[in-house]
C-alpha cells in the first residue's frame, strides 16, 4: 500500500510539473498583427491610424501600398522630423511589408514624391 501511495505522489508531481510548464509557455503574450491604415492601406491619411491602439514590442505592422506610389522608411526622430533618410535607415518597397515593432517609438515615413512633407509619416509607440 505504501508503494502505491509513492507512485501516486510521483504521478501527481509529474502532472503538476507538466501543467506548470504548459502555463509558463502559454502565458507569453502573442504578437498581434496590424494592417496599417486598415482597408485603406499605407497612405497620406495614415498618420492618425495608430491613435487609440495599444501596441506591444513584437507586434507586427503590415504596410500595404502601391509600389510605384509609396514606400516605407523606418527612421529615427531626426529622419522623421526632417523627412530625410539617414544612413542606415531601412527602406521597404515590396508593397506588403511586415515590420516588427521595437519597444518605444517606431517612426515611419514615405519618401516618394514629397509625401512625407505632405504628412505621410507615422509614429507607433510600443510598450
């Protein structure tokens, strides 16, 4: 009878350990995917699109746009304020670009046809 009790305790411990491992693995927040501009895509009216949304580091933004008309350039604060593409900036041109957000402010501009100067730029803050 004593041996049976030890086996049951070991089984319970193994089950508890397995459940704990599953909880730890499943407790991480999944990254969300957002389509910039929703149905309208990345456009001259995208600047206010992030308003009211809660973004997290690791979330993915998908920029959809016509390649002959727009691009997406990830820039720092100076590039954003000056509508410039500093050395080392990442430029996306596929028309369906996925960008993973880093913690903090993530800034994006369009450098085609003076669009940035017309307001085609956006800041997304990820916590």
